């Protein structure tokens, strides 16, 4: 088995099983029995044709172990699928109940199944004090490696002061925070009539917005040991944000405690990457290889029969050194998630 680690895989939640983990009286509520657990991910009406084998709802723990064996991956860090819409939940009480149920469900279904499974908890950002409590429970009692935060959908920016106690707790717990793409609403794509452009831009743009806010609003300065990963948007956005913010810093308008580049090279900034993105080698040269982590996205975009495809793409690249490939394919993720 290789020492490679998948920094971003996905659970395909089984709704029938999941409902059993909800607390009463929520478990018996009409909206639950009718399976309306979360808002729709987006408000777009742009149908698309998916490749055969993607978003396979049948993938569970056994299929995931098969995938790990086929790829030779040592472990995977699992994020939600259904709750990529979690930022759109407006009822704080339901956000708390759903998060507790999801974390318990994943603990029982995956984490107890194999030590090769790691997971990022759901925390109710809609109720920051409860999010602090749930983050602590998920890490200390359930053995999760950190928390997932939706990159888009919440009513306030991720750098808002009301979220700072969550970052303070994550720093105290020495756990990871993963900002993950998934929602495309309110990003200017509402007038698009075709889906590919929405997804192409809708994943990286919220990550760029999140990083910009965290720099200019002082999150990194307030929590210098906080580790944050920016997932499922590739690495191409980094060069653009770095250039634009350095320009603002030179103008004297952007006030931060360190040079802008330092926030990308401090050892606390991480980013998920894909094997075929041409920007990857440029970003490695720009900020170093240490932030970049291989992310499979299985089973969303990669069918089982192409299990090794993205790993092979990185291993076969000529523009990245062998030493840097080892970091990207495993060592960086181990450092980020403390595996």
C-alpha cells in the first residue's frame, strides 16, 4: 500500500439509514418522513448529462474500501454530499439537529467500519455557540479530523466576527477546517442557461472570496495556528487572488499584519488539487508544494473503473518533481488533517 492519502472523498448518504440518527421529535416530523431534509443545492434549471458512473448513490463503506484497495490509497478524508446544501439551512435549530445526526451517522457507518476512513464533521454555522460545542464533540468523542464549512450559502461571510469562536475552538483543538465548494447561488451565474460554465466557475470563486475575506478581515492574524483547506476548486484561483490583493496592499488600502503572500505560505493554508490542472505546477512554484493536496472527489466525478486515473495523472507529470509529487499525493494531507 502506498502512503498516499485522499484529501477529499465523499459520502453518499443513505437517507433511510440517516433518518434513524435524528433526535425526536424531528425524526417523526412530516418534512423528515417526506424526505425533505435539506434545501435544494441550487436554484438553477440547467439540466446536464452526466458521465456514466458519476454520483453513484450505491457507493457505501464497502464500495469505498474497494476504491481504496484499487488505488492503493492509505486512507481517505470524507466530506458530505447531501449537506453541500447545508449553508442554505435557515433554521438554526434544524441545523444543530441535522449536524448531530450526520456526525453520529458517519461515526457509526464509516469510522467504526475501518481506520482508513477519516471524516470532516458538520457543524451548525447558523448557531455559532452550538457549532463550537459540536466541533468539540465531533473531534474529541467521535474521532473526526475537523469540520466542513460550506464555501457559499451562509447569510454572512465566513470571516464574520460571529464565526470567530469556531475558529478559536478549531485552533485550540488543533483540527482542520475544510471550506468546500458546492453551492453556486448568488454568484452571478443565475442568468446562465447552460450548466458547465456554472460549475467551472462556481467551485473556485467562493474559495477565492473566502480567502480574500479571511485575509482582509483579520482571521489569519487572529488565529495564526488555524489550519484551513480550500477544497474542490482547484488551484488556479490562487494566482489571481494573490496578484490582486498584493496590488491592494501596495496601494495601502489592504491592511494586514503580514505580506499577502505569507498567508499562502505560512503552513496553515492548504488547497485541494486535481491531477490534470495545468495551473498546479505554476502554483507549486508560486507558493511552494506544501499547501497542495490530492483530492479524488470519488464517487462524484470518478467511476470505480477509473479509480487510479487522477493519481496516475499526477505521477506521470513532467513539470512537478518526484519529491513534490510525494508531498501532494500524501504528506501534505497527513499534515493538514493530523493523520
